[in-house]
C-alpha cells in the first residue's frame, strides 16, 4: 500500500518530468525512446543517459526510496 500511496503522490509530476526530459531528445514517449535506443539513433548521448538515470531514480522513489543512496532520496 505504501507504493500505491507514493505513486498517487508522485506519479503525475514524475510523468510530466519524464516527458519533459524526452522532448529535447525529439522523443514523444517511452516507445519512441526504446525504438531510438534499439535503432542506435541516440548512440551514447550523455543526455539520454541522464534522462534514463533520472527516470530510474523516480521509479525507485515510488518502489522503495530506501534503495536510493542517501544523497538521492
């Protein structure tokens, strides 16, 4: 139930942030991101790594914030 509470609390803002990170990459959603990675269109772009890292952090904030390093929680 704690996960559901965190999802309700954080979910909308996290989705907006995620889509805002994808926009400068010219990607509309996760499907476009996955396709760009598979096709090699994004290569080893640092901004893609940064977007993926931020998304992973957001997901951990919902799933279990204790899994994050102390400075990231």
